[in-house]
């Protein structure tokens, strides 16, 4: 396995870890006009997920 393959693997893992947060972000932005209370909750959860996921992925990248 070369360094390119490892880099691609790390990117795929990063996307998998952050997929729920990205989905919640898009859903929250979509629901902002129709259901603002629910959208705010979704955006807050997405932000927290990004922070936690960034910390986990950040520690994984610093092997």
C-alpha cells in the first residue's frame, strides 16, 4: 500500500465519520423556513457532531 492509497483511505474514513453531520446540516438548512425550531435543533446537533468528529479524526490523523 503506497502513501496515495493510505491518503485516499483516510479521506474515505473522514467522509464516513462526518456523513451524518453533513446530512443533518443540509436537512437543517432545508427546514429552516418551514420548521425553524426543528431546524435549529438539527443545526446544533450537526455542529456538535462536527466538533466531536473533528476531534476524533484529528487524533486519528496524528498517528
